[in-house]
C-alpha cells in the first residue's frame, strides 16, 4: 500500500470511520457488540481491509455533528452525504448511492409541485442540518423553515399537524404512507442525496484510492449485497452507482 495513502487514511495504524447514525438506510441497526451495522459500516470495514489495517467505527448522532469535527483529528474517513457547503472543509469521494428527497403534503393540500413549495407563506418542517436541509437553504429561499433535531421528530410533528410540508427522504415517506392515509408525496424529488466518503482536504492520492475502490465495489455487487443483507433492498428509492 502506498505510504502517502496510509498516512492520510490510517495515520495511527487503524481506520477511524465516522458513521452518521441518523441515516436509517445506511445504518440499519446495531450488531451483537452494539457497534453500528449496515451498508455504511460495511463500507468502512472494507476500506480498512483494503488498507490492511483494523477499522474503528465512531458513531455520530447526525451529519452536522460529524462534519463539525473535521480537522480535530477524531476521524479519518466520514461516511456522509456530499454537499457544496461541506465540500469547503471536506474532500469527497465519488458517490456510491443516491437517495431521493421529496416533499410530503396532506391529501387536501393545494400544493402539487415542488415549485409551489418555494413560495412565501409556506412552512416546511425538516431535519436540521441534513443534506436536504443544506440544499433547500441554498435553493428554496421563500418558505419558512421549522428545523428540528431529528428526522423522527420532523415526521412526528408534521403528522401532528405542524407546518404545510414535510421534507424528507423518499424511502421513509414511502414506508410510512403504506401504513397511513391522508397524505401524498410530491413525486418529483426536489433533490437527491449523494452518499460519499469524506476525508481531510489535501490528500489527492487517498481520494484517488477511494474513488477506485468505490468503483470496484459498485461494479462487483458489494453495495447491493450489503443492502440486501441488512434488509434495505426492498425500501430502495435509491440509485446504486
């Protein structure tokens, strides 16, 4: 293994992998030893295997907390969504999966398109500092936003009658609408979340290594097999690259 890549990704002889625990599609639960389980941990472990070092998973409550500590020598890779705001402080690999983000409205709402959400007087509830929150902040300037600490809370508050629109990940919305009535998804995604591997800025050889590895894992079926093993495959409103 190239020494520059090892210094960048495993400077202490192990791969410290930051895991965003709020992404229920990529972290589907906990293993027997209570460590994070799912595609995101599987990917981190495979990267460590290719490097020839042990893997230590470091869970974070959400992507904002994970991104906040970049540069503080806490993690070596961060499994997180690629966003322009975060790219100011983090270098991102190629994406390995794309997850649609959509709006949910009540059945009797007059809103039928994404453009009709981007208007004054519309109130959107959503998970604070999620990737789709960052996108909306840059692209939908007219609505009012109710930002809450978790995706679970955003859904509960919307179903409790708060706000006009819920912004969330389509797979979760599809799951919930199979069990409840009175709501509808605006079918055109307002954005798509590209899941990537983030690293400290300024390590081009490490980034090239990750891009090559992700292309290999996408091509050999690793991503699909991991999703299937963790019971996520049937929930896909996602694109595997």
